[in-house]
């Protein structure tokens, strides 16, 4: 197993593995954000169905939470893109 990893490292190099890590990190960030926003939306619908008179407060809390998750997601995407650009300059 370790021999296979050593051979792959020689083929890709240090910068390639870092770029692979940046790409994987970007994918995990997007998946996590989608899962979080999905949970927020589902729970907000369930809460509104149980207590319709509080729908305004529930919607406002849902909107603020989703905006915070999206803000963090965009920040993480920018960081991954910056890392990818840094690696491209370092290799080339």
C-alpha cells in the first residue's frame, strides 16, 4: 500500500497532491453547505406546519442561518481558488 502511495507521489509531485487536497476540500465544503441548508429548510417547513402563527419568526431565523452558511461557503470557495492559483504560479 505504501509503495503505491510513494509511486503516486513521484508521478504527481508535491504541488499536485496539494492541488488534489484543495479540490477535495472544495467539494467537502459545498457538500456540507448543501446539507446544512437542506436541514435548515426542512426543519423550518416542519416548524411552520406545527406552529403556523410563528412562521414569520421561523422564516427570519431560517434566512439568517442560510445567509451565514452561504457566506462561509463563498469564503471557503475563494480560499480554495486562491490556493489553486498559488499552486499554479509555484509550478509554472
